[in-house]
């Protein structure tokens, strides 16, 4: 008898062609490091408590079978913007959509431009340039995905039509003229993920637990799985994703550890020189000293109960989202920065 090892574990994830139908899992589906892995089966037991002439219970009846898998992985890719992220399927099953000119199978290609802003002008990327606003330059148009500051400032615009954008004239976003840096060509980027509003994809998730020696393994399986993710930042530490996946519980089986897995060769970024900015109140964003931050999708996941399935569950679905973020900036005087001013305003922000 082989004794299973708590350290020899693998997780593989594959997008399902048919929701709730098991996908075969291969080494290509497991190319990400997994930390703090937990698997919890939940087999409903229906109690039977009849009236009779003696006390005690009679055997319960097993009912709906579900499972939950929790783990962390590192936010790291290949370094090549045209290569899909190794955990792409997990993000899509957590209700995110991918925008890319070279998307994974089953995802529509969408042109995505990265445009450098001329920061020598008065425009600072303030509140007038909101997400999903139309960006236009002559006959070229697209939707604003985000603005970022990477030392320099950039616009990211997706679904570009009649493009690409050029670096020879300004761009208008939501009625705001944004001057473009003519010294840097407009680039086509790779993958960009953001929360979607529907058509969430389901995945098959497998946990493989190997013995102390050899390749035989126990396989735990979830089908029709979806979940939620939180992005975790800590000073000096690598950026991590904490995931919770829920699905219909498959029957545990004997299998073989996946071989030939290619893990990311790059080192994940640590949270240093982060350029963290908060609360632009018209005078530019505030740069706080903070030790930790998290961005959580907070998806609300519910089971699609189905008597036609052996588990009683067709799949899990994302019924709502209450995205949130936490950060722990140092407390400063109001004259230095008024954190509460933004909180007191009844102004919608973001998407």
C-alpha cells in the first residue's frame, strides 16, 4: 500500500466545452504553482427519523454531492504578452473576461492598444476619463480599458475599430482631449483581464495526490466549477491570488500524477516600488505608505441543482459580485490627505 504525501500534489484546470461535463486533464492544464491547497467534499446526508417503538436513528440517505477547493498561486506569466497566462482558465471561471489579439481557444480576438500619454501637459488621467468611455482619434475608435502609471502614463483601449491608433494626434475620451506622446509608437498588447457581466465559463478542476515514491495518485474532481479570487499584496512579498472553487463532486479515483508540466520560469514580482496611488481629488493622486492591499471579486456562487445528475448538481453559477478592496495606509493629518472626503461623496466610481 502506498502512503500518500501531503507535499506531492498537483492541481489542473480546464475550461469545459459543455457546462458540467468532465474535461480530460493534462499537464498543460497544471502549469502553475499551488500553495496552501485544501479540498473539502460535502456529501449531504438526509436524516430519517420515523416514529416507532424504540429510540435511535436509522441509516441516512446520501444526497447532493458538492466540493470546494481552496489554494493560492503566484501572479506570474511567461513575460511574453502574446502567451496566455498559465492560470487563464481559473480567471475565466471566476467571472473574468480576456481581451487579446491572440486569445485562448473559444475566446474572440479583440484588438488592444497601449498608448503613451504626454505627461508634460495638464491632463493627469482624472475623473473625466472613465472606464468603457469611447476613445476616438479621427475615424479610429475603441473603449477605454484603464489608465495606468508605470513611471510613465498609458491608456489601454480595446475593441479598436478601423485602427490602430496613431501617435501623431491627440485622442478624445469622453469629451476629454488626451495628448499623446509622439515619441513612442502605439503598441498592441497581449492579454488583459477584467470582470465580465455574463457568459461565465465553467471548469473541471482536479486535485492529484501522489505517494511518497512512484507516480500512482488519488484524483479528486470537481465539475461545473466556478469560483472567486482575491489578489493579495504584501510589502516585499510576491503578489498572490487566493482562489476558492466550488463544483459538483466527482467520484474519487486512482490515477497517475501528471508528467511533463511546464511551470513559469519567471520569478513572480514582489510588491516593491509599487507606485500605489489613491484618491485623486483634482490635485493628483495621493501616494500613501501602505504595507498590504487586497482586491477581491467577492463572487456569490450558488449551485444549479439538477436531479438528472448523479451528484445532484449541474454546475455552480456566479449570481452576483460585490467587488471590494482593502489597503492599510498610514494615518496622516487631513491637511496632508483627507481619506474620508472620497468616502463621504455619493459618486459612483469604476465599472
